[in-house]
């Protein structure tokens, strides 16, 4: 069951497209990105070597690119599309009254 947290300071209107930003929600570093498909939330560091995604970028196809080794990930599914086999943890996201909410499992 998810606990939903408001991403303070972020809304669909104030997010720049193709810019990866980071916030802390319930002691978790969460990255957000807005692209042509929507807004997505995922763990803020690469699952391979821990590089911060906010230092990375989106390529021409809209894929997240890790700044360290250039591994590429689909922001919606977390799937590694460059073939290394890593999975990026993604979080459910809802837009409510022009505010962004992230669903986290709190144990």
C-alpha cells in the first residue's frame, strides 16, 4: 500500500521539460522529469554506480542518461534500454489539483 506525499515546490506548470530535478520525500531521494509522455518519478541515483541523475540528461528519444557511464533508462518503466540489465526503481505519481504526489511504500 502506498503512502502519498506531495512533492513540495513542484507542479506540472513549473517543471521544465527535459530537466531532471531532485527532491527528498520521506527521507528518500527522488528524481522527477517531465517529457512529452508526462511526468515521472524514480530513485535519484543510477542503480549501477550511484551517480545522481540530476547530473544526467534526456537523450533525443526521451531516455534518461546516467552521467557516469551513459547507461540509458526509460523513465516510465525503469527499464534499462542500453543492455546492461539494471532496473531503475520508479515511483507512482499522481497529479491532484495541479500538485504532484509521489507514492512510496513506507516500512
